[in-house]
């Protein structure tokens, strides 16, 4: 059996020279579990059944319209608590004051109900079957052309999964990362935090094939999510059901990427707060970071851990540290030299968490989640429970991929993913 050292050395390589046989096995692998769908569809109407509304409508068995017209009594005891009941009449001025207070509360309730219905309706526009009528073969075409892309570029699965994360991180999942500079836009890919972003041609290939069958229908933002989904399943990860119906943005900005993408040295605080803005729990955030089970990192992204001296964790693991230093010497001879993210970096599995636990996480953030009290328990759980990792990852990915999406008539459906129409 190879030692960690042997395996890690074997996986160190330089971009542009992928090794054939290992890459082919990426395509041969299949996911084992079907994912639970995280669907927001249909939630648009549930506002009418929200606890606040149901409560106000059922008190005293009155139906809602007459309840609204007859006012709403609220005693000092329960004022502000949301409880109360309807009264039949009032003549005193205090009654009149109470009555108008009641009417205010009812109006507020209606506004809340309307707002929750409106927000849910936006979410409801994303659906796994969004293109069922307009592009029925979409998923088959996308998967077929993604597989062809992988055969031409074995680094594609990891690259596309990261690309999808970087798209969603900068002003939402709107395919802005694919846009080239021009027509008032600057290039997000030019940000130093997009170091190593690659394989965009795979999305171009899928887009061309999809446009042939369903012209002007499917957004680049959705194609990126579908490709990321296929990247995960073709590498042995969960077969996820993803939401569709995003539209493409018309703006892109290098400085937005500079300020919104996370550096490898980001603190656990910053990472948790960034993902909580996308609706992710700490457990889901740790699962999403499990994406580092795939792919590589440039020496530049880990030099802070090696020089001028080893960080605390690496100094406790001299064998691993020595190996990293050998691959990434103090003055890198080739800036494209990369190191494997985990020791099975072409497979989507839970090895990343075992590596992190064994103090072999690659980036500072990978090591930080091992020791932070808010995340360390999940690292331990995922290290021993692959199924838990897979199911949490699916939920997490779908939440991230719904972040600030454009829907309905917003944005556009680009004809070419690299430029606005
Ligand atoms: C939470 C904070 C995160 C940080 C700080 C971070 C940082 C990084 C860095 C520095 C690299 C290496 C870039 C290079 O040197 O080439 C990388 C690679 C990668 N990241 Fe992350 N990442 C984070 C979260 C994520 C998430 C949420 C995903 C996916 C959903 C992801 C997927 C990947 C993948 C697949 C790679 C390998 C890319 C390749 O081989 O081309 N990362 N990440």
C-alpha cells in the first residue's frame, strides 16, 4: 500500500499535462445515491397558510372577510403577541382607538402575507422541470457534451464545480464569470482570486449543442449548474436534482470578484457568514467545502502556510509539510505547478474530511474547519459517514445555486455565454 507521501507525490502535476488513465476513470465512475430534491416550487401560495394568517382566520370560527370588517380586539395583556379575537361592536372612543389599532395590525398581516407570497413566487420560478416543455432533451444533451468535454480536458469536473461556486459568489448565479470584458464590463476571471479558473470551453461546447436544438431558451447560468451537477455525479458523487430557470446577467466586474470571492486564507467566521447569507447552515457550509475532495491548488494558494516558516499545523505534520515544500519550493520554478486537494482528488468522496482530520488539509481554510468549534464536529461526522456528506452536500449546493438568481423577465438568455446579446 502506498504511503501518503507516495500518493501525494504521484498526484502532484503541472496543469496542461493531465494523466490519461486516471482521467478516464473519472468518466467511468457513477454516483451511488439519488438526491433528495430541495424544491421551493409551489411555496408561493403557502403564505396564505402561514401560522400568522391561519391563526387570525380561525379565531372564533369566523371567516376571513367578515373577520376583517369587524375589527380585531387585543387586550393589553396580549398586545403585540399576535393573539386576539374579533368583536361585534364598539361605541366608546377607547374602543375606536383599539379598533384602528386592530385595523393596522390586520393591514400589516396582509402585507406580510403578500410579501411572503411574492418572495416565494420568485423562488417558485426555479424548478427541476423548468425546460420540460421548451427543451425536453436538455439534460441528456448537457450530460453528453459535458462527458465529451471531460474526455478532452480531464481537469474539467473539478474546474467546473469551482466555476459554479465562483459564479454564485459574485452577485449571484448569473453566469457573470463567463463574460469577457467589453461593452462596459470588466472580466471577473482577471481577479487574482480566480487563479486557476479554467475549462470554460466545456460550457461553450454544451451551449453550442443546446442552442442547436433549443435556440434562445436555456441560460448559461443554468448550463453551468447542470455541468457542475454532472461533474459531481460523473466523479462518483451524489446524483443531484437541481433547480432550473435562472436567467443570465448582463454585467460583470473584476472589482466585484476581488471583493466578493473568498481567499484561501479566509477565516471560518468570514466563510460561515458568507454562506449564511446564501441560507446555508454551518453543517451545510462544511459539506460544500467538501468540494475540495476534487481538483488541485496552485503553490501560490498555499505559500502562506509554508514560508517564511511552516504554520502550526504543518509543523506538527513534518512529513506532509516536507512533501508540500518539495512540490512548491520557495521560488516556484513554474507558476502553474499544482498540488492535489486530497489524496483521491479525481473522485468525489469523503476522503477530504479524513485528510483534514489527519492535518493534511491543503488550504488554510481546510485546516481551520478542523479546529473551530462550530465546524469541527461536522468534519468528524462527514469523515466517517459518506452518505451524510452526500445528502448534506446536495442541500447545500442547491441553496448556493439559488443565491440571488435572475428569473422571469430579468436579465436575458445569452446566445453566446461569453458576451451579452
Ligand atoms: C469556503 C471557502 C473556499 C475557499 C477559501 C476556497 C479556496 C480555494 C482555492 C484557493 C482553490 C485553489 C485555487 C488554485 O490555486 O488553483 C480552490 C480550489 C477548488 N475549490 Fe475552493 N474554496 C472555497 C469553497 C469552495 C466551494 C464552496 C466549492 C464548490 C462548491 C469549491 C470548489 C473547489 C474546487 C472543485 C477546486 C479545485 C479546482 C480545480 O482543480 O480546478 N471551493 N478553492
